[in-house]
């Protein structure tokens, strides 16, 4: 019995050490660092990105259709929101990239992680792309690269995402990137009731972490 108790205590100590080490790794946060894919560069934003952002997606109601923000009426709105994002880059748990097309050197979208849960090591990924580049597999390419970054460098345990059930393209991109469907839930947005509805949820787990 005494030996068994020692084994139980040892197992408990190992579990505590594992959890401590995992959280320690999560505390070694690196924030938004540059990511390169075959066709794209993901980097921190600059004020000079405002023109591309306004022209390519932030003023387009087709892009904002399933999001809680309204299309920008002028470039001043875009400049102001970029300033608020840039100000957050000192936060090591802030992950927000602008997406640049290598071929054209134009910014074509943004990718960010929110709803980060440090205790459970999870985060929600979001991709917004210019309508001009829809249907080219870029969302899948970006998502795969960011997931690799999250798992290999930041040590997230689980990455999750969701989309409105009518936003079919987003679901296809998530599945192609390796996420699997988990459930469907009704979401209510008091400030943006137009996007209330059923949302499909997806997740992918870091296989290197048990």
C-alpha cells in the first residue's frame, strides 16, 4: 500500500510539473511575428497599409457581411483602426497579421487570433480576405501556416474557429486546412443583429501535446 501511495504521489507530481511547464511555455509568448507561405507574407501592420486595406476589403460590404463591423466609409476610419491595432503589438499575446500578396506586393486581408484562453491554451482564428482573391485557396494556405506557427512556436494546445452557416466558403477553407467540425450553435450579437444565426464550429488539436 505504501509503495502504491508513493506511485500515486509521483504521478501527481509529474502531472503538476507537466502543467507548470506547459503554462511556462505559454508564458514565453512571441506575439505577431512574420510568417511566409508560398504565395504570401504575413507581417505586422503599418499605417501605410491603410490604402490597400480600404480599397481591397474594409470598404466592401460583401467582405463585412458576416462580421460585426460596418464597411469603412472613408480611409480615415481605416487609418484609425490600424493605429489601434499597431498599439497592441507590445502585447506578447496579441496575434494580428496583415496579409501581403508576394506577386503584387498588395495587402489583401488580415488574420488574427482572439478569445485566447491561457489556462487551456486555446485561441480562435479569424481570416478576412479581399473579395478579389476569393476562391484561390489562399485562406487554406494562410490558415495552415498560422496553425503551424501556433503549435510549433507558441505552443497552443487547441485552435478553434467558427463561421456563419451561410458563409460556406469559410467552412471549406477550414476543413481543407485540417480543422474538423465539432458542433453548431446559435449566436446572438446585440450590436450587430444582422449576423445573428447558426454558426458552425471547428477545432484542431496540437498532437505534440497530450
